[in-house]
């Protein structure tokens, strides 16, 4: 059994790679829900959906979110009505949010709903929302000092505005979803996927129960750096690291993860940083991490499993 | 100024007819909200939408609900997920419910939202939900004794199951939408549209303020019978009248409306009933009421206006 702490796209690719080298049933993903949003009354879980759609092979590879072969009839009509359309929801994608919202209103928990959707899409990886309680990633803008939701920052402002801080509203009171703590305790290895450390992985860390369970497994925690040669492959991880006082480099990632991990996997482009990272007391492996095709993802999966075998 | 108490399809056709013989701005429709439903977290107002879509000329004439040229991508995807799809929502139609739900969550009232949607669709008839409070038309099934929502009865069970009673949950505490009482007081004539008396008009009557205002205007209240030659043109009005102890005839309608109206308009097919109805102390006019084309609707509109001029 292995456990993967997951955000969106990077995590989804890694899970696909792991699925190629390990039976799906042996993989548990603990997925960030801090950027969940309620839009038009619908409950939306962007990271869960990205992972689910990717594992089902129906994700839109070009956009990095949403579904292949999507149509946009509802959004076009909403625009004509003068509605808010900055958070674009395709017609097929809407069905996921309608389903989830209906089930939530029936009193079913997010874990069960996530499982139902995954199962309907033929997925046997165990997908667990980090919590069934509401944790909201909130971002403070540097210039105005306004605090906005993660989706407003990420989608509405296209993560183009500098920020001064991030917090996870509700995390101190939040409980880990049933099964998360056991998955961390029983995993052969706990993998931190190459997701944004500050806004995809940090919300998972922010839940006290999860944080404690992870620290007890520190010797078996391996992270994959989402920063390659000083840049994020996707999204604002590099800028956020700089803005929040870290360095946008594999060293910066190593320092951020220092208290949590035993090993950091970095890309071969960053080979020269291996020594620096090991001087922090972190094992470091340099390999191909840019999962531009399924073979590379599977190979990275093998490397991760090989560390403990 | 005239005021029209409105349900769905029949009312929408009549409003279209009135709009042809009177400036839109002089028409206020007070629309039933008792069959509003929350589906998948979305707030849906079937009667308001039917009236709005019909006045905008974008309604689906075949089905009697929804929009022309609709697509069904979201519902097809929802079905694959195993979601509830008995209440069919087209992709374009979904936009209306997304818009309404988003605006409600921003604290905007149903009156304002209804106006915004109507305005975006180019409608100048004044459309007022009967109340901004929640009133729920609840139906008790004859055989099981179960009480279900109107939409479950009407759509899920296709109004094929006999019922023993109807009630309007919340109506005693509900307040009329601002503007409704003035519209009734100031109208030259108050028209009860040819909608289902028991489940489209009765919910409007069930709000005490509206009931009182209507009774004060009884001399100027005219109803159009939704029953023609013993049958409802659409929907279960005939069966409901029978099931709830009335007669499925223009006489049955007259008796049901007795306390509220001065005049009943019946179809020429029911000409022989004029005397019976007048013997109840109700003026009766027999004319063409089946609005199978816009000319007939406009002509019926003229007849209604002519009564008071």
C-alpha cells in the first residue's frame, strides 16, 4: 500500500504513472480540498475532479482542467443572462457538480460521493478528500490587502497578482476524512506529489491530525519537486515561493518540506543541487520528473517504489 | 393597468395575447411559486420560467416546458454518473437556474432576479413571483398516504397517481412580494389565467394578504376556465378537480372560483353552461378560449379588456 498527498494536475499525472506499476487498489490518494468552491450553489472540488478525470482518461490535456470534448452551452447562456462566468464550467463537467451537490444535500459525505463518481468512471484508486469538513484556502493580495478565495486568486485573477499570505480557514477544527490517517500509517511509502507546496500540499499539512500522522512517518515520506530548473511546470508555484519568502528552486522546495520528508526527488536538470539538498539532511535523488508522457510517469512511479524496496 | 394571476403554460399564452393588445408595461403577472423546487442545489421556478421563456418567444412549444433548440449534455453525463435525472434540465435552461441560484446566494430577492432574467430576455411585462418566501405545494397520494412535493407528483409520477389532498406549506406565514398587493388594488381588471385552479392559482390564493386584496376587488376579477368541454387542455386539472371533490367542468371551475370572481370566461364549446354559471351569481361569457395561435390569444385578450371598457 502507498499513500499519495495530491493536488491537481501534477498529482494526477503521478497517480497515473503509479497505477501503471502497482495495482490501483494499493494506491490511496489524499486530495486537497482547500480550493473547493461553491459556485451558483454547486459544490465544486477542482483537485478531486482533476485527479478523477485524469485517472479516467477523460481529462482535457490542453487546458489542464475539465473534460475532453466538452461543450459550453450552459455558460454561453449564463453569459447572455449577465451571470458570472469567470469560473468556466462545461456542460459535461456541470454534471459532476450537480451530482455531488445533490448527494451532499441528501446528507452523503464527500468521501462516499468521491468514491461514487470515481467508481462510475471506472477508477479503482482509492481517492480520499483530505477532510469532509470545510477548509478554505484564503489568499491575501499584496497591494490591496484584500483576502480572497483561492479560486478568485487562481482563476478570476489568473494568479497574476502578487500575494502576501495564505491561510487555511477552518483547518484547525477540521478532521481528516475517515481512512486518511490509516492510509498514512500503513503506507509503505508516503509520496508528496509534484503539486504546489504552498496551496495544494500545505492545506493537507494544515489539518493537525494529518500533520501529526505524517511527522510520525517522516522516514518514509518522499516528495517530488514541482519546481524544475527554477520554474513551476504549471501554475504559480515558483512565484508563490518567492512571494512568501522561499526560493523558487529545488533548494527552496527542500527547505519548505524539511520537517516532513526523508527524501526529495528532483529533476535531472537540477542535478547540481543534490549536494545542497543532502546538506540539509534530506536524501536526494535526481531523475526525470517532467511527466510529458505516460512512460516517464510510470518510470518515476518505479523510482518512487524502488526507494523502499 | 391590469393584473394577471398566473401559473405556467396557459397563463403564458394569455399574457402573450394581452401583450398584443396592451403595452407590456401595463401588465403585471403575479406568478405561482408553490411548485418551485431545489434540484442538485439549484433553485428552480418552473412557472416563472415558463412565463419568461414564452414571453421571450424562446419556449419549447412541443414539450410545454424548457427552451427551443435545447441540448442535454449535462443530463446525459449526470445519468452516466447515476444521478437523478427525472427532472430534466437542458443545458440552456440550466443557465437560468445557475443565474438565479448565484444571485439568491448573493442575497438578492426573487423579485429582482426575475426582473433581471426577464430584462436580459427583452421582456417588459412586470413579472412578480407571488412571494419571495418559500411556499411549497405538497400533494398527498391517495393510496400510500405519502406526502410529496408538487414536482415529484407532476414530473416524477407524471401526475398519473390519484391524490387525496393538496396543501401549501408556509403560505400562512408568507408575505406577498412587494408590488403584488398594489398591482391587485390598482388594476383595472384582475384576470385569473387559464391555469390549474387547484395547484397553480390556489397557491396564490393561499397567501392571506393576497387573498384579502383579491376579495376586495371581487367585482373586477375575471377568470378564464382552464377546463374546456370537461377536459383540461394540458395537465391534470380535470382529474384533480374530480379527485378533490369538484366537477371537471366549467361549472366545477365556477364553483371553485365562486368566492373570488365576478365573471367567468368559458369556451364556446361550453356555451350550454352559461345559464348554470349565471345562476351561481357569476357573469359568464362564452368565447373562443383555446389559444392554439397568437390571434386567438390576442382576441381573448381583447375580450377580457373589453369587459371593463
